């Protein structure tokens, strides 16, 4: 049998870290017999020096000087140990005067042969024979090694490990037999023990038997008792313990349902792959991940039971494994397939070659899952959504990679499921911006970061400024001025639209009242405020409006509330009662973006609506005089029909997105009441509206 250090030892199986004791006095204080107990645990006192092998343990001695002599200590009655050695022989045995008749005894003075000659100046014969017999018959493999590192004598158990006779080991270099020089740490510690500068050494090696399987062995090297020169080497077979550790590790690192690596092992591999120091040279230095989630698995699990769900997961795992194996045929290695929990799986590609490789893998997974699954007579179909991430390993963390994969998986779900989506840094930056805005939206209201701008609403017949629409802006300290499309949706999602809407309503009404007081000789203009449907459900909108009008002194007919068509059409219950109460109060109700939603005209006669605002998509075709070249003549027919219908129902019509004089002229000819758009003005500050009101006859046509 020969020693080898094949492959890295699993982290869970490593022996404790070494401790180096440089005190030369420690060499003689170890009780060799007590030290040979099988399975004795040795504790360390401090971390190992950097760069040393983790499966080597160096233990300081249990005393500061030589301990008491044993029965076979080499002392003759009344004589010092120095006089007990055999004349002419090397003083290397653990006890003077002890012979090893069959070459297995720890005899001293063995200058040649098999060391079986009788020792000189022997102690009591019975003690010597007992010690020799114990050494020869011990079930623990042992050998005595001299200070030069050569075997002086070995017992039969050690010889059996190497498939030879005990005498054949005499004179052999112990470090070569047990592979003690394979790593610098173990080799240094071993030499220190031989020189008497260190108490003892323990390490683990895999020994190859010439006629049998390899054996995992724990090797212990310790000084001989009573300061005798040389060391005692013992070898313990720990193969069964290693096998048990491997089995326990496998159970700990694998999912019991699918037999795939679990989340723990996946992140262990991922961390290793991202570790620049442990990455092998010659690789691409990149890493890829396909993170997938089964679509509709919860419904199958809930309706058919967890047993069927587990079988489905196992079948999915089998197909994923085949996909990974197929992908590994043309690459350096197959991707790692792991179940991260629930119906979530991951395929980790180390040293990926680019996004094309990951895209091919994701596509093959989708194709593999398309075929139905036959499970105990039940035929089930399932699809998957996959988030794909591929990037340079350097600078990437496991947390960052998983966050990107999770985000991309969410995109795949949102985009329709049963597909794979590649991570997009720009899209992710937009998502991060949305999240940052959402988290600071409510505090921004209290900090006064919002302002209002006003866009004129102009009478089509006379060009007079008849009203304004209040448009909120967010003066964000980091992102600058933000328009409503950047944050109103977020405010509606988390409910911040309620306090924000109250602020907009109060600010706009207060400003409209101020304009009225500043221009007492001119007809007052109304202010139009947008209202989200969540404000109707999550607050008492009627009470808020009534309180605001009372505080500001603005007449109800000078306030117009705009709701989108999708929010108004089909309203019943509380929303309808709210709109009716506001209309009864005298507030004008307008349907915004009319023509883009349900367009159910039957509701117009039932709702308390007074204004229709035509969506800009109907008006854009009006900006060209030559309709045959740029727009369909049907646009004008449709708009004219809607205007006539609205007038017959007693409603007024406002056209949005009026940008040219041609549009304004054609809208005027077909009877449109009010226009709004860049032809008249962009959204401006309240001071600019004050200037427009001060113009002669209140003319608002043309850009300010």
C-alpha cells in the first residue's frame, strides 16, 4: 500500500486546524501508550498558520519536560537510561533491552537485519516480553521511526496494511510510505516532531492497498516516552467513519424528493465558482445561471395533492438533468442542476462562453418541459418561466447574481410565462429607480418636494382662457423634475395617492381662488384636477372636496374632477354614489382619455358626467390639411359623431393634444368646445398663468 493525497478533502470531513508548538521541551512529555487509544480526539489551542493543510493537526505536549518512565522505559535498576542501550547499536528504540524476536518488537541496538536480536542490559524479562507482545499483537498499526525518519521496527498490523511482512518495512522511509511529504504543512510539522521541537502530529491520508480498495487512515506521530530518541507512528483505519461522513454529507446537501443538489450545495458551488483565488486557470472567467420556476405548479399541488406534486417535481428534475448532460457533451462540463426549494430550480454554468450558451440551455429546458408528464395514470402539463443571467465572475457576488436572476424570472412571469428572459441592465436600473421612488414617495409629500404646473384650457370659438388643468411635478433631489407618468402609478400601488391627491386638490383650489381675487373684473377660470379611482375607494372624496372648497372659498362650479374612462365606465356602488354626490354639490365631472377604454356610450346617460375629453389619438390626424396623405378621413367623421352625441346628451367636449392651427380650425368647424395642447401652451407655473390672465381680452392662443 502506498500513500496518496488524491483530490481535495471535503470541507465537512477535515480534521481540526493545526497548532504548532515550538517548545523543544515538549518532545519528551507524551505518554506513548496513552496516545495510541483509537479514536482519541485531540483539541487545538489556536488557529493554524496560513497556508498549511487543513487535514493536519499538530498538538502541543501535555507537559513541559520528560514524563515519568514506563515499565519498558529502558532504565536498568539503579542505572540511567543512557547506560541501557545496546552496545554498538543505534539508540532508537522506545525502551532499552527490549528485543523484537520476529522483527516486530521495539528492540534497541538494531543496526541491521530485522531487529530481532536480544537487547543488552535488559530490564526485567517479564516486563520486556509483555511490552514486546503488546506491540506485536496490537490491533493498532504502529512503527518506531528514528530521528532520520526511517522505520526501525513495525508491528504486523501495519505490515498488513501494506500487504507485506513486518521485517520488509525496516529501514524504509516513513514519509514515503505514508505520503507525509505531499503538502508543505504536513511535511514541516513531521520534521519538527522528528527533531523534538514539536509535541505530536495528526493527519489524514488515503493509502492504496496493492490487492484491495484504498483505505482512509489517520496517522499520528508522537515522541517516545521518557525522552528516548525517535518517534512512535500509529495508523488508524477511518474508512468507515469517512464513508459515514460522506453519506451524511450527501443527505445534508441533496434534496430528498428530486435527489438533486439542494440550496446549500448550490450556494457552496456558486461561492467557489465566484472565488477568484480558487478558479482554475485557463477558464473563461464567466458564469451563467438559468433560474426557473414552474408555471401553475401550485394549482396542481393544491388540487391533486403533495404526493402527485412531488412526483411531478422528480420528473421535472429528471428532464432538467438530461438537458444539463446533453449541454455538457459539447462543453467543458455539464451545468449543475439544483432544486432551490418549492418549484424553483437552477442550472449553474461555470466558465460559460456567453449569453448564447445560456440562451440555448434555457431554450432546451423549455422544449424539454413541453411534453406532458404521465404520473400514475395522470397526464399533466406544466411550463416554466426562466430568468437568464450571464456575466463576468470577477466582481460578482452570489447575492448579486441571485438578485439579478430573481428579477429576470419575475420579468419572464410578467411577460406572459412559458418563456425565458435575459437580464437587461437598463431595465433593471429602471426597476431600481421605481423602487427608490416608491420608498421615498410618502416622505417627499411631507418634505414639500411636489409642485403644480398648469396647462391652459382654451375656448375653441373665441380663444379665451377658460380653465387650466393642474399637473403635479416631483422635484426629486436625486432624479430631478419628474412628470406624473414616473410616479403616479407607484402612488396608486401603495396608497400614497390619497395624501398626494389631497395636497394637489387643496393647492389647485387655493391657486384658482387666488387668480379669481387677482382678476375681479374678468370671468373666473375653473381648475381641473385628476382623481385616481383609489382615492374614491380609500378615502372620503366627497368630504375632502367639501372641506377644501370651504377652506379656500372656491365655488364648486369652478372645480372640475377628471377620472379616466376605465375608472368611470361600469361604475356602481360606492364610486357611482361618490360621483353623484360631487355632481349634486356643483362640481363638474370629466371623463379623461375618452375613446381609449370601454367606450360604452350607454353609460353616458346614467353617469353624472358633464365633460368628455377626447384622447389625443383621435386629434393627431387633424394636424394635416391633406388628409389623403397622412390620415384617414374616418378620423374626422368619428370625432364629429362623438361631439354631436355629447352635445345631444348635454355634455361639453375638450380635445387634447392640439398642436397646430390646422387641428384647431377643423375641430372648431365640427363644434368642439375646448382645446388643450402645445398650440396654446405647455404646462407652466402659476405665475405664467397670472400673466396670461392679465393679457387683453384674456387671449391664450399661441405659445407663451
